[in-house]
C-alpha cells in the first residue's frame, strides 16, 4: 500500500547560511537522533565557483522495531542513501533519502528542502515529505508500515528543535553573521564553503552548467506556527493529511480551496482518512453550490413568526471561548412552526444559524490567543412532552440533523442538556441514532435541578452568563438573528420564550407531506367523525410489558372526552357487525363509531377493566399528545367520546397512535407517565382568540 506524507513548513528565524552551518553539525552522528548511528560521506564535490555542492552519504540506522521482527528478517540495522544538493547562489538545499536495505520489498523515499522565506530574506523555511510503498515484507507489511510512520513522525517533531540546538553551537564558535554567496568575492565564497561544510575538503572539483534554482513557495504548504495558532495542536500525521486534502481539493476545485479550518473539520469527521474526507467534502461543496448556501448570511430574512416564536439564539460564550447557542426546545411549537414556515423554512433557519456559527468561530479565534474550532449548545428541555413527538415534526428534525451532520461536521464542541423531563428518553432514542457517534459523546445531561450545582453548567459557562430563566443573573433581550451587525456588537443575551404559534399565522401549503413517505400525515393519521354519545376506540393487546403506548390527536370540531382503559383480558373480535376492532400484539386499528367495546362485553369498570389515564376534555382546535408505560400484559383501550347537544354538527378528530418496544427504554422509562401537553393548555386559550370558529 502506498502512503504519502507531507509536513507543514517550519520557519527558522535565521538566515539561510546560518541554518546551513547548523545543519552540517548533524553529521556524521547526532546524539539527539539516536536512531541514526552514523552517516559516512561516499561522494562530495563542489563547483569551481564554490556556489554548489553535491554530497552523498550512506547512513546506518538502528530502527526502533520489535526484537522479534529484527530476528525474523535477520538484520539489526538498515541503511539509507542520502543525496544533498546545496546551491548557495540560489540559497536552496535539497535533500533526498531512499532506503538501500530491502529495496525490492519496501520503498521509503523522503524529500526535504531548505529555502529562503519568500517574505523575509533573513528567515529560512523547511519542508518535508515522504513516500512509503510496502509491496511485500514476509507478511509483516502492516507492522513495517506502522514503524515507518512512527519514525517519520519522530523525524518531523525533531527537525526544528535540532536546528535550534545546533545554532547555539554555531554562535558559540563566534559565528553570528554569514553573508550570502557573492560572485565578486571569491575569498568570501571560499570561507563560506569552509563554514557550511565544517572544513570538509572537496574530493574533486566539478563544473556545473545547471540553471540557477529559485525558491518558490509551494501553494500547498502551511506554516507550522500558523497551524498552531489558528488550527490548534496537530500531530505530524494530521498535518500531513491536511496538506494532502488541501492539494486534492485545489485540483478538484481549480484552485478554489475552502478554509483550512473547514478542511480540518471534514478530516476529523472521517478520522483523518483523506479519501473519505475528500468524498464527504466534495459532496458538501456541490450541495452548497446547488443551494447557494454561501449567500444565506447576506440574503436571509427572518420570517416574523420565527422572530416571535422560535426560542433560540446566540448567547455570549462558554468558559473555553466557544460561541454559545441556547435553544429552549421544550418551549418550541414544532407543529406551529412547520405549519407557518414549512420544513424548508426551518432548514433554512438552521443553516443560517450554522453559517453564523462559522463566522463567530473565526471571530473568536482572532480575538483569543488560541484556535476556537467549535461552538457550545445549551438545550433547555423544560416543557418537553409528547407534543414534540409529532411524527412529521420528528421527521423534519431528522432531515435537518442529517443535513447538518453532512455539511457542518465537527462544529459542535459540547452539548449541555438541562431540565430533561421523563419523556426525553423517547425523543432521544429516536433522534440519537441519526447523530454521529463522536457528536453523541459530547452530550451532557442534567435531568433535575442540579444543573447549577458543582459539576453542572458552572463548570462550562461563566456564572454571570447563566440566563435568568435557568436561575442565572443574565437578563434576556430579543435580538433579530438576521441583523447585519458585526457580531462583536451583538447583545447575545437573547433567548425568546417561544410558545404556541397562533393558527392565524399558519400558511396554507407551507407544510405538506411527501408522497409515499411512511411518515406522511395522510398515511399515518386517521380522521374520525362522531355523533352525540358515540365513541371511537383503538384496542392494543399488549404482550410486551414496559413498552410505551403513545398518542397524538387534533380536535377539529367541538369537544371530545379522551380516556385510556386497561383490561387484563384480551379483547377479541366477536361482533359480526364490526362495531369495534381488535388489534393484534403491537399493532392496531381504529373502531367504527358506535358503542364501546368494553360495554358490549357487559363488563363493569373496576371489576373487568379500569382507567389507567384520567379522562381529559379536549377542546375545539386543541392538539393533545401523551404516553403511557404499559407495565402489564392485557388490552389497552384508547377511547374518544363525543358529548354533543342534540342537532349539533358531528364532532371531528384526527389521530395517530404507536407502540414503542420496551427494549428501547428498559431501566429508564419506568416512571414515564402521560399528561396533557403544556402547549395544550395554551392552545385552548389561544383557540378562542386566534382560531376561526368551525
């Protein structure tokens, strides 16, 4: 397998000639690099004008390999041939080293280059690359590859440090300034030759007609100090992968290369596998172009309903300097927002937030003394209930998560979940499978009121920046997230309270289900019409204790009473008229309107069946979500009853129910109970003022 490695540019803040004098002190042996035992000169020649030197050395290496491996291959040492070309006129040293041992089985080719810094003639740049091809090595190819990579990484780490060490030796000899080669001063050139070769006499003079080589900075190299300051600490291998991806994407995009921070995010998302990173990034770049994502920051206008009812916003920073985004998910009316701006509208809002986040990361890095590569997300779940498990809403959330994961990888540094209610494990079970495993590892959960105790939010967010609705001192003001104002002038103390979106703000056609989608509202929600005194029931024969029964229904006209019953007996379909339906284990269908299945059995409440959820009166225009942990086997009955006045129009409702298997929740859901949605209480009041009468 062929491996390519490229290191970033190292900058020595010394003139080229001083660096050459220091470099020569590495030979014939170097205690700082114990793996190199000795380097013997085999060829050495200078040009007649003392401007160029060609040197060959045979280097003996004691490779840091397992003892057993050395015994198996029958050698204690391996040999490399190093060839140097020094051009004092052009101020360039080019080095090439290739293995002599096992050359027919392994090829290790390393190239290095010293040259004058393109912007400062008193500095010297150093770059290094390597090519490794292990074709056949007694079945130990993987081991040999790992040893070679380890050795290459060690060489990169030592390179700059060695020049600093040897430079002290040069200065200790009284050499503090060496003038460059001068065609008009042969005496100076002879002295320069003596210094940079440490008194080594030429074996034979030679005449060269080679053209002068000019140092040209490689567009695919990066300064190591720049990497440390703006990209963070990277291993030599990670630096090499970054440079490779940079070159590949430049070739693919015809010179238009994303920022180094972007390249690094995609590399981290694919464990620094360059080919996988390139594929992922290429798809993302096409996606950005197709949807004109680069124009979102300048063109996006926040819809009024989002400005008023979307409970999220940027809020200062955490203790690591990361931009902090707060989302009050428990106060979000998912259905209302979808009905008002649509799934694409919520997606565009999310992309705008992500693009803002990238801009904030750049600003945070510039204003701090270290690289800030990710943001922090604080999610407040107070108020979360089964309303948030509305299936079209969950589907929209999953789509948004998938798009963000594919196009904004490794931007989430930490996710703090506070005030998680008992219903949260259901939502987390559904959503977490779509979140990258590395991202999931960054989640921290706080289920009670201990989030302000030691080990809670104060470990990650400055005390004075804890928002007031979480018990902190930071007051909140509403800020339009789309304002074209420099971010340093934002008052980030913004998190809207959210709340129920009035139905008067719903837009016809804003949210439509996709044809053929198994989560389509038309396919999973059933409409029912009931006359006075009639009931509609769904019967679930439960054979999976600890499974969770969930429901979601909208009352479209009049008031309807809703109750959940349980009987230890299995209900069976024994009525040929089909006035009620029986569900097999785990599945369910709705009954036709008519009498209760429980009444037709001549059963008495308290003896043959009992309520497991109290009766709830759902009003006209209200949405209800709930759940019940089915602790025992038996038949569970969801019952909707119409109590109308004579001659009133028939009541209407639309419902969906689902049974969630116990193995998803075992150990975490035993205390889960249903309840009317917190939004449902709001919606009853809101319906009177914002919903047209029906």
